[in-house]
């Protein structure tokens, strides 16, 4: 199989560096100027009212602006930016598009802005019993330019180009990608790309994210761009920059087996910088106690009487986003005394264990799975997809567990504040002048 080159460029000026990156990989070779081109950024979530650090989480507007400008200069005029963000967190993506400066791209270059969640989806048969609903606007594009972020993922190890296409699914299909058995995450989402006309992948590495994919992870300034007409090759290089061999990333291994790809980076042509010069390990996962009773930090604080079972790949993105806030709220309820023998389970495959006086079922899937579980003495069902944190706080308060929402707000302030003194961290990177 012919492998397209992958370009790896250090960023100085974003516009000039992206031009170089696209030139090295001949990025526009598969495009015609009359093509309907869809640009798919990563805008997984956004917070309107509370502090939200986008570093390493959201595709920078600097890269999006440079890309649109370069496309326009090369004669491409039928351009659309589209995303299907988490509806529970972004009920109106137009507000986010305005914040990110995309409306200015609309004014200057005639770029159309679409919200997949407000459009139609088409049931798409992949064979082998695999059927998902894809955004019609993505299927009807002549070519897709995929613009993910260079970040790790606490369920998938890395979240790059192939993973970013999950945003083209409707809510039900996104949830289906977090299944069990032969529908496990690493087997499901790598197939999405098979029906989409992805012509170019550009990984935005101005920032990178440890323990992603959300803002609770720790971001670092990286200043690299990676691009290729071959999505897998691009992700393989991106994984290597994050410190992971392709064979360590299960979804890349599964993709390579299906499509006959080599997992050896030496079999690919990387133009520009050397991978080894930019490679640096970025951790993807949170430390948990050996007994699976909660984050390692809880154990260090001496928290007892509480067993929060670690998330697995069946925890959907919606619940994943509110999972860390749930941990912060539990932490806020600790006043030095043991919790009242409580277990917390989540996802589609965790069954509540014996021996607990109270069992918190976090999210719709855990509630359904455990509704007839004989091990449960008293269930505290937190319904929702994802659960509502205010309802979570109220339900725990009825059981004598007093969470402090102000501590959660303080945690959000901390997330934003820890970057204020960091060199190179600029919120204006998510705006357009």
C-alpha cells in the first residue's frame, strides 16, 4: 500500500509554518478547487458561564484561520466548518463559533458554519453488523480536512485524527462507540473514517494535553504541526510525538490490521523535523489506588469509607466530562471522617459489589445495568446522559454526604489560573482579529 508522506514542522509564525507543513506533504494534491470542502476541528465541549481553559482541548483559531486563508489563496471557495459537539455542554454551538472567531471567517471568506447536531444524519452500513448514523453534511462533502488537537485521552491513550471524526456521529452512535465486547471503544471508532472522504489531516500541536481529553488535564506549549494525506500515518507520527509507539495504541493497531498498515514508523516518510527531536512522553491516565477505591490523591488524603471504581472505555464522553467534577465534589464532602460505606460505579459494564451500604449509580448506563443487582442495599441512582451535577449534589445531601459546589467552582478557577503565569499560554489563540 502506498503511504503518503507526513510533514512535521516546528511553529514560528502559524500561517507560514502551516504553508510549509502543507507543502512538505503535498497536502492539496487530492483536492480540486471546485470541491465542497468540510473542515472538521475539535470543539468537543465549551463552558459559557464558568472558567474554561481551552489549552490542548480545542483546535486553536490561529490554525483554523491560517488554514482557511491558505485555502482561499489557492482558489478554494466552497468551504464549510462543521462539528457535532456534546449537546449537553454546548446547546448552541453558534455561540462558540462566535467566540472562536469563526463568524469572521464567514464574513471574510464566505465559510459556511454548520452544527451537525442540528442537521440530518444518515444511517450508514459498514458491513459486519456495524451501522452508525453519520452527519449528512460530512457524507456529502467532496473532501474533508480533519483538524484535531495533539492530545492524550484517558480511555484511548491518544486522541488525534481518527478519533476526532467521532464528532460526525449523532448522540446515539457516539454512545454506541463506548460499548463492551466486540463493540469496545478501540474497535468501534476507528471504523468511522472508512465512509468519510477525509483527504487531509492536520494535527494542531500548538499545545498538547496530558491526561486529556478535557480541561482537567495539564496542557503544555508544544508548537508543532503534523500533516498528511494519510490519516493513519499522521496519527502514527502524532502518537510518537506524544511518546507512544503505534502498537501501544489499541485503536491504531486495530485500524492497521483492517487496512494492511505497518506499525513501524520507519516504514513512513517523515519530512521536516525528526520525530526523535520533538518526541516527549505525555501521560494519558490518572493514578488510581491499587484497591480501585478512588484516585491516588484520595488515598493520600486519608479518605476511607468510599470506593469510586475507575472509569473504563464504556464510559461515554458526556459522563467522562463530568466525571472529574464528580470527584471534586466527593473530595469537597470529606471532613476528616470516613464516608458511610459508599461505592460509586459508572459505565456500561461495572456491576456494583457486595458489602456496601450505599451504591451511587453514576449515569444512565450504570443505572440501567444495576437496576436489579442483588448486591445493592440502597441505590442512589444519578440518572442523566450525562448526569446533572446539581441533582447529584442534592441526591448525596439526602444521604448525609454534603458536597460543596463552591469548591468545584474554585477548582475551575484553579484550572484557568495555573496557566496565567505560564509563558506562551494565550487565550487569544482561540480568537481571530
